[in-house]
């Protein structure tokens, strides 16, 4: 019977660090956070346009539905293409 401790001991060993000297260029945590903040995409703000009547609402819904279906179709095509299947 295998105990719980023996199961845990089968984890991979940590690798040994060969070069323990400091890097020529040091990076601070502040720099890492600043770079991460710069690379973030800006928040999407709601549009200033207001819908005034039912035809404008139906046009908006149709346009959004088409965008959604196009994105879904592209994702499905990409997944099936990665698997080697034809869409």
C-alpha cells in the first residue's frame, strides 16, 4: 500500500541554478508593474450614442448579432483547422 507521503514525493525535483551571479541589468518590481500596466488594453467605454427609436434598436441588435456570429464562426474554424478537420 502506498502512503500519501510517498505519492507526494514523486514531484519533479527543482533544477539547480548554475549561474548565481547577479544579472547585469536589475529589474525592480515597480518596473514590472509599470510595464504590465502599459501593456494592458484600455477599458472599453460605452458609446455616447443613444438609441432613439425601435428601428434603430433593431438595426443595432442585428449588427451586434452578426458580429457575434462572425466571431463564433472564426473561432470554430480556427479550432477545427488546428485539429486538421475541415469546417
